[in-house]
C-alpha cells in the first residue's frame, strides 16, 4: 500500500450500517483500534483519493480491515 498522509480526509464505514466517522485518516485508524474485533472485521475506510496497490492494475478507494489494522499499529508506534 502506498503511504497515505495522516491528515487526508477519510470516512470509516461499518458494513453493519452504523453511522460513519468522517475525519482524517489518523482519527479513523485511532477509532478502528478501539473497536471490538467483530466490528473491526466489518470496518472499511473510504479514501478521498484512490491509492495504488501492489499486484493490482487499478487504484482503489477503500482500505480493508487488515490495512486499517496496519495503520493503527503504525499509529501506536509513533
């Protein structure tokens, strides 16, 4: 995954239909880390700009739970 700026606008969505969190990527990752595991599995982050993915021909707008967890881990290490 390409580096995404922490201050980029993003939306944390839940496939279960809960209200989204509209904030920057840092806040979305922080909120994701506080979720219970079953809610983390249903969470996605919608980006304002698509990012390139290794092994894919096209860029994507959505981060999957494993990618968000990686960002949350980076945030904890900072």
